């Protein structure tokens, strides 16, 4: 599977614009998770931002996406 460089996109967190760089596979998964939960990506990103601690926002989003995928896979076993 070919992967390209991270793509920078703008998000609005609690009324403030910020940019996040993620690979397309993470952007797609992040959008799918937000949609499945009936949320916007801005709302979900704001929630992740509030709990990320010292992690950068992009790293926190990647970890969130990975953890959701792992939980989904475990529930299928």
C-alpha cells in the first residue's frame, strides 16, 4: 500500500482555527469515526485536544484512531 506524506488541514477547536497534518489513511478513519458517532471532526478533535496532555494533536488523533480500530477488532473476536 502506497502512503503519501501527511496532509495539512484546518480544524476549528472551540472557536479557534488550528492546522493538523495527518496521512490520508488517518484523515479517512477519523472522518469515519466521527460520522459513525454522529459527530463532527471538529467536535471530536476538540474532545481529543482536551485530554491529550503533552502529546501533539496530530499524534493524539492517530492514537485515538488506532485505539478505536483495535477495540473494534477485539470485539470481532
